[in-house]
């Protein structure tokens, strides 16, 4: 049985930084997609409305927010974030 989490984040009101973020995410590395799947995230969507970002995650019953950061640190995600 899947669960759904909806998260929000308010971005800094800086059009240039938001545009840069969008450009950076136009082509996501395969390692990032693999990391998401390994974390038991079945589907992930991100929407932006003004400066408010919405993330909708469909996760398996094995997903855990507590385990996710550890799994993330073990992958190429650290390089993606820099």
C-alpha cells in the first residue's frame, strides 16, 4: 500500500535564482532518479507557484524520512547538490 506526502517550501523571492533552479532541473542525472527509487519513493512531482514549491511523493510502505538522508548521503546526490 502506497502513501502520499505533500511538502511545501517557500523559496527566496529572487527571479534569477529560481530560473537557475529550473534550468538545473531540466535534465536530471540518472543517479538521482536511481537514488529516489532506492529510497522507496515510487513517484515524485514538483510544482512551482510563484515562490512556493510543492513536492508530492508517492512512497512505498517501507519509506522512512529518517532513513532517506542516510541513503542520500551514500549516493552521487551529494555531487548533484553542489
